[in-house]
């Protein structure tokens, strides 16, 4: 499978039912920014799975469908990378949302691209608006929207937002309102958001907007970024990291047995 960037979209064998990207960060950026205004193609959804994503897809069938239908799945979580290695999938590098988003932003060009955003806070909206103007975009060439609470169930908002995307000829839609809401919204509206690359990021956009501080590099490289996040947002993330995330090891154990079974059957 190849697109106009010349980058082959190499993917892994199925693990957790998902075929993960085998591309480097630079290759992902290149292939995700090759489209320009006026190109026509089905929407291309990019998701960056971490431990929470893996747990959620086992419990949420619509989210699972969104992941299965994704154009590209890049490995974000350190435990996910380690597990893939255990079952024989050696990705060239982790491509986290926090690393990918700044690279994509730097690759946006006013003459080629029309970036649009759905973000969680007005601070982020203001920051991105100023950033885009500073980098040559005028207000008719981008959209930064803060959705109302419960937007994913609000058809009136969704329809109006989609019309706005079309009016600016959106080429890249960045969803920064959390999982699984971002992924499910993009999946359910995929037929209405054609000709766009759609990216579902969590805190990545907040890091870029300086609304949140990312963990030190040594914590990122050694798999402790979750601990930093927990310390920064204990009330919001305690349940996710201290309770729900442990389910990952249960699902990983089941998947390990499944991979071994498949290995035996293929011998």
C-alpha cells in the first residue's frame, strides 16, 4: 500500500486485533502531510494507542471498530511497545502523539494545507490561533473550535462543525478532546469528513500549547511518563492509571496465549 509521499505504509501482524505502523516518526510526518488542498480520498484516521487505548478497545465495541478502521496506528505507550517486542513485532521507534504533533505543525504550509482543530480549552484555542497566524495562515485558512460538553452526542454541533471544516477546505483535522471521544466521533462521521487526515491526540496538543508540561526526557525514555502525568492531574487520572490500566496485563496475557497459538498453527 503506497501513497503519493512515496512512503510504503508497512504494518505489523495483528496484535490485539490491530496492525500497528512500522514507520519512523519522520516517515509518518511525510506520508501524513503529502495531501494538499483539492485532493480527494476517504478520511484517514491516525490513532496513537497506549495502555488506556488497549483497555478501552476491549470494552467499547465502537471504539474497537474505530481502531480497526484506522488508516495508521502508531505505538505511543511504552508498555505497548514492550509487549509488541515480546510477540515478535520490532517497531523502528515509538511514535507518540506528543512527539508527532509538533512535527506535523511544523510541516503545515499555508499554500498547501488547511489545518483544523477541536480542542479542550479556550487557552489552547487562543494559542493555536496566534501560532497559525504567526506562521502565515489567515483566518479563512484554518479553524480552531472548543466543543460544548457532550459534543459527541450533539448532532447540531457536529453538523455545523463539519460544515465549517468543508468551508475552509480542511486537509488536516486534529482532535484534542481525549479518548475515546475523539476517535469515536471521527469514526462515526468518517463519510462526512472526506479528503482529510484526522489525528486523535490526547495531551499532545496541550503540551504544544504550553497549557501542560510534558515529563522530563529521562521519564519519557524509561516508561515513567504516566507517573508524571498522574502527579500533574491526580484527580482526573488516578482511576485510569491506578485501576483501569492494570487490566492491560490481563489482556496482554490473553494476547500472548493467542499469539503462541497462532504460531503453533502456522508451523
